[in-house]
C-alpha cells in the first residue's frame, strides 16, 4: 500500500527520530526529590499560591526516610529511561527540615543508574538564604551537588516582606565560585512585568566574571516586557553565554490578572530568543507533586507545548533544544 503524503512526512515521528539520533532527550530541569508525593492528604493544597506551596512538602520531608526518597527518585529515572532520556538535571532540597536525606538518596541513585543516564544534582534553597541555619544547610549541600542552585524569589518581598533577591544572588555566585561549580537559577517565574530577574542574573554573571557558567530556569516574565527591554536582555544573555531552560507546562497555568502587558503566551519567549542567538533547553519541572499533580514527566508533551506556544516548527531547532542545548545547560560538554 502506498503511503499518504502525511505518512511520508509524519513530523512528530521525524522529530523524535532526530532526537534519538542526537543521543536522546535531555531533561534540563526537574525536582525528583518531591516527585510522586501527591496523595489524598495533600490533594486539597494544589490550589494554593506558589509561595505558600513552597512550604507544603515540609510534613513529607520531615518524616520521609532515605529509602522512600530513593523509591520516588527511582520511579522518575525509570520513567525517563523509558522515553530515551540521556541526561537529567534535578534540583533537590537540602534544608533544616529534610536535612541531608536527599543528598544521601542522590548518592544511591547516581550509583544505581551509573552508565544508563547522566544525572546532575542541583541544590534548591527552598527556605531562602537569609536565615543562618538554612545557610548552613546550603553550604553543606554546596560541596555535594554538581551545580549550585538558586531561587531568588524565595527572598523577595512577596515571601519575606523585603526584597533581598540581589543578596540571594550574591551568595549563590560567591558559593559557586568558591566551589568552582556552575549555577542554575530560577528567575522570572510569574509572567509579571514587575519582575526583572533575568536581567539581574545576567548582570550578576558579568559582575562576578562567571560567563558560560550559568543557566537560567524559566525567564517567563521577560515575555511580558516591552520589546526594546526584551531585546536588551537577550543581548545580555548572549554576551554572558547563559542557557535558558524552558518548562512550558509548568507555567502555562499563569493566573488571569488585570496587569497590562504585550500580548503573549506564558512561556519562555523562544520565538524571539532563537533568532537573537539565545540558547534554549527543555525541562519538565515538577512531576506528580502538589505543584503539578497531573504531570507524568513526558518530554514530548513539553516540547509540543513549547513549539505550539511559540510557533516554532523548525525540526533542527527543536531537536537541538531537546538534546544538545540541554547538555550545554547541564554543563555536560
Ligand atoms: Zn523548578
């Protein structure tokens, strides 16, 4: 039987083939320490705002055993291997609640899956960096993790009443330099033009002489800025060789509000970043937790969201985002 025109092209099939030829998917951003923790007891907390949700997994974190964490992490890695994921970068909490249990679990996971998948662990300072006890846990994690991780919004006005984001970044850069490790920083998550944290991250990268050592996670609020500002920030990202990691399904749920901004989708502005020369990679972000209970960690779902939301149909561009750009984002090459 002769193939139809569509069967000869079948864009999804072709794109998946290209991704496979390039070594497989790279999931550049997730949080595997809290994957699969959704249950009927915490289900009603799903609707809470993000800055409240940050503290919800505390009950789980204080009681959980290293074995249970290893079980959850194993479930994610097996899920990713089934899809042909070659490398994954995951944030893990290390703080006064969970203590070093995630670090111990991470060690076991690395040994268990050695040779099957490349895993980079990144520290998530979910309790902020302004409290002395939490700072100690951050320091403890810094010598263990592969990449130093940051969450400046945790030390912002919305959470602690004063804006200490720049200070948070100063601590990240100083620590990263001290350990000679690269940095991943969550920035501009709220799709809000009042946020200018991608620019702040690029400026701090320059200030600390950390070019080519930083990846930005999300950079969505950038899409809500005026065009001349967006273009200025793209230039800074290129200058500092910063990879931006897009996790489309994680932020497509940006809430309706009355703030006026240029019309856009709540997604990393890939359509402008690629022509401007900014490197973009792909991540799932949360998998089956109180942030994203329905996420099953499917990489194709993320790529499909990204390409549709930004009108990006070039297969070479998309295959790079799903593979080689992810390797650069995780500093594997
Ligand atoms: Zn994240």
